[in-house]
């Protein structure tokens, strides 16, 4: 009788043991499945937003709804195990279905989404600062403290939302250093100008040249006048000197007068010979190349008509004829 009871007790122990093993095995399978990537091959980023006050359960539910994690429960438990519940941040994050739950959780502690910003060729620092201030919520005056006219390379950038004005300026300046190759730097000196002077020339070419065909020709004309010690007589340098035009809401005055050509400024290339003391805008790569690799021609003069087309002249008589024909 006792042996039968002992056998029955042992049988129950075996059943319980294997039941526990089975539960552990099934739990392990569930756990691995819960925290594994939804789709390891899908690296397309998804913008995910954590709102202020969202708890782990809400975040987990929203992640699952956007197909970024497999299991809200698994994610919730993982955050608890990692002890990072209080480190989760509010904000926007770039996540993908190829990330496992742990990577997603860790990303939510520090991976706030960067901000795409675009600045255009020919913008002066003030125009660039206005755009950056709007997109990144940083005061314009802070950005202008660290910017360097001519070297804030126009491009599309991914800027960390928590970046300082100094860090943002450095991103632009580092990009400039990458774009201007060692060969370009070496070739720039062949014209007899330093790289800084080349950048002044490039900034003028950016504002004066409208097409890839015109920019090298205009660069060549300016260099000829420079070497001949002629006044450059460039309208864009006057526009820079005149500054912001409140009536037109632009930094570049549209119609220059004879009085404008008499203003006392080192940027007035009608009164002063030589290049201005600094760049007048931030030029793009095409204008920088035009300044480094100008095109020789017989022209000494050029004007833009009302449509922006360029008309060249070899002599002052031809130039005056173009003025009469296209501007009067």
C-alpha cells in the first residue's frame, strides 16, 4: 500500500517537473519572439513620437500599433528588467522594424530625432540664421555669433535638436572642409589669390552668376579687372553693404541708385579697387569651382537684363550699348 502511494507521489513530481520545464521552454520561446525584430530586413525608418507624460504601457502599445515591436507586454517587461523606465524621453525618434526591443528601448532614452534643415546658395549669414532659428528654435543672434560668412556651406543637414549654436556652426564649417578638396585648395593658389580671397570671389560669383555657363566667365572678368587694378563695380557687393531693406523685406536691394554707388563702405566696389574685405554670402560648390577654375575671355564688362540674362562686352562702348538696349 505504501509503495503505491510513493509511486503515485513520484509520478506527480515527474509530471510537475516536466510541466515546469515545458512552461519555462514555452516562456523562453515567447520571450525571444517578443523582443526580436518585427522584420530584420526592413530598415526603413519610422518616426515615432513619445508625448510628455506617456507611461511605459502607452509607449509599448503605440510601438506595437506602428509595427515597431512585436509585443507590448514583452517590451514593458524588458524596460522594467533594464531599469530604464524613468530614462525614457518625450520627443520624436527615428526607429525601424529591424531593431529588436532592447535597441528600441535604449534608443528612446537618448535618440531624439534630428532635424533636417536646408540652406541655399547665395544666402548671407543673416538669411541662414533666420532659417536655422525657425527650424531649431535657437535665437538668430546666437547663431550669428559663431557663423563665418562664406564658409557656412549651403547644403541639407541633419542637425541634432539639442545642438548648440556653436555646434551647428561647426557642422557647417566641417562640411565646407570636406567639400573643398586638397586638389581644389592647391589649384586655388595658382591664380595668385589665397583661399580666403578665392572665397570672396566665389561669393561675388554666386550672387552675380545665374547659370553654370555664366559663372566661370564672370569669375574670369572679375579676375581680369582685379589684376588690371580696375574697380570691380559689382552690384552685389553694394547690396551687401546696404543691408536689410525693410520696404522690400529682403537683404538684397533690387534697384540700385547712383547715390547707392557713393556709400562709404569697404564693400563698395564702385569706389574701391580690389576685392571686398570678406565674402558677401555663402557660395555653393559650383561658384567656388568657377572662382578656382575661371574661364578666360575677351570680355571686360557684363550686365544682367530684366530677365536675369547676362550680356557681355569687350569695350566700354559695347557695354554702354548693352545698357541702353537692355536696361533703359
